[in-house]
């Protein structure tokens, strides 16, 4: 298995040119399966992990989240980016402490949001949001500086879809030392292009969260460097479960089970995967 330093170096290299997809597993099994498909890096999903625990997104404790990161990192050979929500603190000092703990899990990258999780005031004040990014950057540098730091501006998914303010924040976060910039919720080619141009030459992560005509090639041409899926794959799984279970419960029918992967296929994959890891 590659060392932590090797994973971090390869993750940083992925951000230099081209465009790559970084899917989001929510447990060890989904992480190993996605790695087995050849993806070069993985990212955690706070929502997917929360749902697996029977919790809403944002309700997982810092301790449980850090343990989850350690599990995913230990189970995979590729770099892992941590969806670290808002750093489990409001004050910059608290963010710095959390980031230090996150780095110690062996992740290759992490993201920090500017969302307060308060619907009445969904985003941190600009100056505080910037100070939080600066604190995260300082904590990563203190730990060696090799973890890729993604700064997120959440306006488009928190009821504040203001393009000018989003770009203002991302530009400030880039200047403050973020390695990668991320505005989840932007969707149109015009929005994507504007963000890419605003923070260039730093890389941009794009969130693919719903069915869209945009392809990897389209996003590459727009200048996107990294494409993540957030909790979308977890929701795909929950959608299939809910559809089948509702049909059984409400109609007494089992037609939704058609086309399901066979036990033999999954057993074969994980048996081969286990053999590879034991060599």
C-alpha cells in the first residue's frame, strides 16, 4: 500500500493538469468498489455517511467523522479527500484544531465550508469566513503542508445564490492559500466558466449532484479540474432501496428487484479484492 506521503503527492499531482472524477463512497465497501473501478482518488461524503448512521447530514460528531476518515483511508490505496463540513467549529481557532486532527487521520485532502448551518444566517460573515480559511491553511502548513486544501463557498446550496458574492469569497479564499476552490450548486456553463476564470490558475472542483447533459469532456473544456459527486451515489443507493421497499410495503409486489446485482458478482469482486490486499 502506498504511504500517506505518496498518496498526498499523487493527489496534488492530479490537480495540476486535466480533469478527474473523484467519486464519494460512504463506507468501506463502497470505497473498495469504487477503487476497484479504477478511480484515481476518492472523497468522503458527510451526507452519505450520516444517512448510513441513521442521521441527517450535519449531525455526525467530529469524533465519529474522524474515525470514518481513518477507516476509509486504511481500506484504500488511493488518495482520500475528507468532506470536513465546517470544521466542527465556528471560531478560527477551533477550525485549526479540527483540521490538525483531520490531517492526522492520513487523508490526502480536506475541505472547509463557509456555511453556518443556521438557515437564518446561512453563511459566515465574509471576514470570519476568510479567517477560518486562513486558520485551516495555517494548521495544514504546521502539519507539513502536503494536504490539498479545498475552500468551499456554500451560497448556491444554502439559499444565497449570489454569483458576485460567491466569486468574491472564492477569490479571497484562493489568495488566503486554498489549493482548490469549490462552489457547490453552480450548474450552468456560464457559472462554471466564471468561477474557473475568477480563481485561475488554481483548480476548481465541480459538484455533479443531479442528472445533467454535461459530460466530463464538457467540464474539462470549461476548465474544471476535479468533479465530485457529493452524496449523490449514496442517494442513488437509497433511491433504489426506497423504491423497492415501498413497492413491497404498499403494493405487495417485487418487480423493483429486477436487475439487481447477484450475490455471486459482489462476492466475486470482494473476494478478489481481499486477495489483492493480502498479497
